[in-house]
C-alpha cells in the first residue's frame, strides 16, 4: 500500500522559465573530463609537467 | 572528436597530433558518454522516455559537451511535457556548439507560435502550484489545477502521475487508472506509473469490484503495438503527437462542438431571436390596435350616420304619413264641395266647403285643376252675394253683420277694391265711425293695392292715412 504523503513528497518542483537562464549560463557541473583535467593538474604538480609523461606513465 | 586542449581533430592515436597531449582517457570518457547516448536513443525510439532521460543524463554527466546526447535529452524532456527543462538542455547545447546546431530549428519552430510558447512556459508554474497544494494537503485544489494542466498538455508525464496519485489518494481508482493508462502511452515504461497501476490492480483484486487481470502486462503489450518507434532524425517538437483513438476523439470533438454550439445558441442567438419576436409581436399588436382604433372611429361615424338617417327616415315617414292623411282630407273636402255644387246647394255653402280645402297639402295637378275650376265657378258668385248682403247690412247700420259678409266676400275675391273699401268703412262704423286698427289696415290696403282707383283718395281721407 502506498504511503501517499511520502509519495507526494517525492515529487519535486520543475524549474521555471525565469530560472532557465541561470541554469544555462551557470552550468558548472563537473563531468569526467573535469575530473581527468584535475587529475592531470595534480600529476603536473607532482613533477610530471608534460602530458606526454602521463601517457608514458599510464602506458607503463 | 577534437582535442580538449588545442581543439585539433584527433586521430586514431592515443595522443593529439596537434599538441601531443595524451587523449586515451579523454577518448574513453567520450566513448562511454556516446555509449550512453546510443542506449538513450534506443530507449527514446522505443518511447521509454523516462529510461531514455535517465541514460542521457548520465551521458551528459560523464561528458557534458556531448551535444547530441544533450539535444536528444531536450527532445525527450519536450515529449514528456518538461518544456523548460528541454529549453535548458538546448540552451546549454547552443552554448557548447553555437554553429550548425539542430536546436536552432527546434527553438525557432517553438517560437513561431508565441501563444503556445507562453502556455508551455507557464506549465511548470502551474505544476509547481499544484504540487504545493498537494504537499499542503489541499488535494482538491491540486486536482483542479492538474486537471486543467493535463487537459492542455496531455503528455505532461509528471503532472499526470501526480494527478493519478491524488486520485488514488482520494479513492477515485477509475479516474486514476484512466489518467495513468493514458500517460503510459506517452512514456511506455515509466516505473512510477506502473507502481501506481499496480496499486490500482491490487485494489481491484482485493475488492473484486472489477476484473483487472494482467493490467501491467497488458500495458507492456500495448506499448509494442501502438507506438511508432522514433528514428534518430525524428523531430518531436511540433504538435504532431497524437494519442488515443482518432474515431472516439473525433466523436468527442463533435459532441463538444455541438454542446458549444448549443450554448452559443442558447446564450447569444436565442435572446436576440426572442427580442426580435417580441418586437415583432409588439409591432403587430400596435398595428392591430391602430386598425381597431380606426375601425372604432369608422363604426362610431357610421353609427351616427345611421342614427341621423333613422331620424330622417322617421321624420320623412311622419311627414309622408301626415301628408298622406292631409291629402286624403283635402280630397274629401274638395269632393264634398264639388258634390254640393253639383247637387245644387247654396253657393255660399259650396264656397264655405271650398275655403276649407288646403291646396298646399296636395301637389296633384288634377286636384289643383279641379279646385281652380270649381273655385272660379263658386267664389265669384259667392263673393258678389256676400258683398251685396254686406252693403245692405252696412246701410242698415248693422256693421257687425256687414263685417262678417264683407270679410267673406274679401276671402272669396280679394281683387275687388269695393269689397276692401267697404270692409274698412264697416270696421270704422262698428267703432263709432272712429278708425281702429282693422279699419286702417284695409284703408291702407286700398291705397297700396289700388292707388289709381277713385276709392284710394277716399281711403286716405276716411282712414286718416295722411
């Protein structure tokens, strides 16, 4: 049997048109490429300043 | 695929030929994102919109610059009635790839109908308001809001699901089943919809009030048979989406049209028609009233004329009756006089009878001719006789008798000056030889009618007319 009150609470408001512009221009969601770039940056900071070295590192 | 650092087109090699950067991981990330896109596309083709949306969200979460996945995600949102979210995805896509992006066509198609665009943009607000009502416990208000929303946007999956849930909460299982079944044709594999339908199935099974067996399975079969698969090039944006039985929809539309027509006739045409009929009726009444008034005047006039004519008829009848009676009397008197004359009666008696005849009451020429003849025969002789007797009485000093006979003589013959003169003298003698009114009248008559006669001068002196 469904708990209706709980079920209703699971519904979330839809974004309204006034919010759309902010969402579009502030779309700073981090994706896997960002994670990858972050990892590379960290690797660079630890002495591997050339991306090619990453290749070498990963291929080894 | 382009290098994330320098933008050069990547080759099959694991590094960028432009800047030399290692792109192995990058390529794997893009590949995974594209794999999700392909899965999402397959689901979208099968109209598993909620499943497609879930997969496509993962695709863009892995690689946010996957424009194809984002565009398809926007299309899926659009088909599910989530217009603002669709615009958001397409807006991001446009920012990523400003040129040669298919979303330009999507957006321009939608913007070509500003009214529809405005409605679509307000859908989210209406849904949020309804959700607020529902979460506050005002289910009735929420249902009213959602009914209007789903009526205008039948493919708004989330709104239909919330409406179905509220119907379930209110115990209106038939309505819940109807709305959920309908929305299942838009999103054929929505787990939340199936969850609510299972609840309905369970209710029917418990209450045995309706035969519902294999409800969920039936919907699964239905999705394979009814819905057309989407191809990769399909554009869902324009209102090409149709649902339901076209025959039943057509019948419903006809019925709605008839009802609207009837309402328009009732509220617009009928009052105008009634007013026109009423005005026509009033005009007719006025026309007939005028005619009746004119007829009344005519009747009154004719009645007056009838009364006048009746009075005239009565008058004429009375005149005729009286005239007839008089005429008869005059005829009798003339006949009596003639009879007396023929019978040899005294001329004075005949004259007496003739004097009594009123010739004005009879217009018959024969009667008048007879009277004239008889009077010529009688009156001259009677006048002479009376004159002689009157002169004799005067000479004897009997003036009263003289007046009697001389007056008769005057009556029978008024053209004899002697009769008139001696009548005047008799009146004077009867008054002791002093003139009175009668004597003067007849002396004056002698002077006036016979001025050249010898007796005229004597009349002046005796009558003291000077």
